[in-house]
């Protein structure tokens, strides 16, 4: 999808492809590191350093995966004297369609699951080896995330035809994704370290931070003079 969006937003896909290993390593490291931190109560007893990388629970922090990706992108745009707004629209669309597939994967793997609710749409996990601790039907959180991610993708993928302002789709899209996480992670059946202190999950805290950063960047590009934007483009 990133290759496809590179054609639509007129940037060179090789800008990403040449550093694909660094993107992978950064995403893997930061997403795993902060998953361990957010679940420190149960994971602080890791006594083998290799268990950090060769884990058997396959859990990662999605927001720190985003952070890991953008830290490499930021380094690259600084090195090549480019602007991150040239790429953020395409990056967001590639991310959100990948998320819609990834959440379905997390449904079958049991990495994302909800609380016990009574909305009439609950799922039961009956497989004997499921990591989901609930024996009763729970809120179908990964399905909701997958559907919402695909809806966001469809809306913003279509809307790119109606704007030429770089960064608008990307920042608005990440704001929408962050808002969805803030709302629906309330139904998450997982417990993390921050929840015991602030009554919110780490993912919700990082969603607030993501929204704040994107709103700041959005404010900057919306204030930008159209003539200056055209020259930069």
C-alpha cells in the first residue's frame, strides 16, 4: 500500500524501501519495549535477555510501533532536507489499511480482546489454548477496530482527490485513529501498569499525545500561505 500511495502522492517509494531493515528494527524494538513496560507487573521477571526478542506472547505496543517508524522517517527527512508532510498522507493510508488486517490477525491470535459486556455482539473464546482469560462472551474489540480502521481508510483514500494540501489527510487520519482508540480501549480486557495509576491504558495516553502532536502540525500547515505551499510543492 505504501508503494501504491507513493504514486498517488508523488513521492519516491525507494525513500522507504532502501531503509526497510532500519524501519523494521526500530518498529520491532520500540513496540516490544513499551509493551513490556506497560505490562511490567507480569513481565518484570524476565531473566533471559533473549526473552525480550524471542517471546512467546507476540504482543507489541501499536503506538510505539508508530513511533519507531516515524523516528526513522524523521531522521531521513532531516538528512535529505525534505518535509515530513510530503510523506505523511501516504504513510497514514498504508498504516491504517495494514491495521484493519492486523486487528483481524489479533482477533484469532488473542492479542486484542474486550471486557465482559452485554451489548448483544459479544464473542466467546472457546479454544482450549486461547490466551483470553475470560470464560464468558466479551466485547469484540478487534473486530470493531478492524472495521473502524477500514472505514477510516476508505474515507481518507477517497478524500485525497479533493485536497492538494500535503499532510492534511495524514494528520486528520491519525487524529481520528487516536480518538477511536481513546473511546474503544475503554472496553479492552487487558490490564496494564498505567491503568492502576490513572485509570487509563498506556494506549489511550499515547493516543492523546498523538492527537496533540498531529493537531499542532495541522495548525501549522493550515496557517501556511497558499503561495508558499505551492512553492514548496
